């Protein structure tokens, strides 16, 4: 027999041999080194943000209170750099991060920002969906641009946007892993892990904000990975919408309400539902905990119904819609009583 060819070493991690009760050792399957990506993402994010906070505060762009703000003192707002660096995002997300970092440091004209969002959304959708269905591609580009921006709109209270990333991308990771989509699962898990590390500094009271450099790429990734998972068969089309519905519903309904009142929807404001909860006396911590409960319910409900019959999935979505209508009505009533009391 010819001598066996030497095997080239691979980047794999092997667990210790276990000795079962019947006395014969079993060798566990070796784990690919890529499986450590979420752990590395959390460590990189944690270390980078901690290092940023150790520098002089004036070296970081500060978020000064304005008509949209719920905070009362300047806070550094580039914590999203840690999330991007830790999650090793794709080129489109990194490009948006660069553009958004420039906006954090010095205002970038809105036309240039939207152009950047449109280019990133177009490249992502064409790469995932292709050109076979132009109308579908156009709708997905607009949906991706809206998700990119609404995530930024919802980043206005301590712990909120980071928490949505943990629950949303965590749900993506579990759904993808359950369907055998390993690369997608590891990518989503890395984003969730980096966001969890960021929360160590952003949970109320926040020591650093995410800033546009974090919120804009996260919104883009929520849409892009959601579309990729749908196209790849990891989940049905409703799953990403339900998982990120705590942000999608708040931002979309608020925009529709402001437009119906004839307000300038492009101007800064404090009328999102989460902003009204804070102003109603809930504060940042209680609002974050309530939003986390809603995020967890949406994520767990979506995961439970992934492979359920269509009728069960439809019932879940109907229940979610009714639940959101009830929650919105409750906040609207409380807000109306507050305004009447102040009059």
C-alpha cells in the first residue's frame, strides 16, 4: 500500500475525550474555530468600548441634549464602533458605519446620507435576490432603507437599540442554526454578542450611546440578514418583521400619526411610543425592561411558530397585531390624560 498522504492541519478545536459509564471512551465531534465568532465578537466589542471610555471624553463625539433627546447631559455617542468591530460586518454595513461616523462627528447632508443608504440597500438586495423580479427588488430596497433609518429613530433611550439587537439577531441566530444555516447563524450571533457587550455600557444609566455609527448599520443588517434568511429558506418572510416589530411598529405608526397631523415628519421630535413612556414617568430603566419583555415575546413567538402550520402562523400574526393595537391605545390614552392635566 502506498503511504498515506499527510493531512494538513485545520483550524479546529477538539474537546477532551469523555469517559462514559460503560468504560469505552467517545470522541466528540471537533468544533470549527468559526464557532467562537460570537465569543470573539463580545470580547472585541467590550474591550474597544471600554478603551474608548478610558480616553478623554472630549476626544469622542458627544450627544448634546436637543428637542429629540431624553437625556439631560452630554454623553459620548460612538459606542456603535464596538458593535461593528466585534461583529465583523459586511462591506455595505461597514460603509454605512463610516458614513454614519462622519455624521456623528460633523453633520452630513441628508441627501448624501439617503444616497448612501440607497446604494447599500440596492447592492445588498441585488446580491441576495438578483434582478429576476425587479418590482420585488425595488420593494425590498425601500424596505431596507426604511429599516436602516427607523432603527436610528428608535435609538433614543438607554438600552433600547442594544437590547433590540440582542433579541432580534439572537432570534435570527437560533432560527438559522435550527435550520442548518450555520454561516447565517454565526453571523447573526456575532452581532447579538457584540450588542450584548455594548449593553454593559449602555444599560440605564448609559455611559455611552450607540450613535448613528451603530444604529444605522444595525438597521441595515436587520433587513439584509432577514432577506437573506428568507431567500435561503431559513425562515418565512413574516419572521424578520415579527422579530423586529417592536421597532418597526413604533416607528411606522408614529410616522403615520405625525403625517396625518400635518407635522414635518423629517424634523426631530419626542413622540415615539417609547419616548412617551419615558416622559410619562417610566424612566429609561423601566421602559427598557418593558421593551425587552415585548422583544422576548415576539422572538419566542416567532421561533415557536417557525415550522407550525400556516393557520397557526396566521393566528400568531393576528394576535401580535391586536396586541400592538391595545398597547398603542393604552399609551395614547395615558398621553392624552397627561396633556389634559398640563393644560
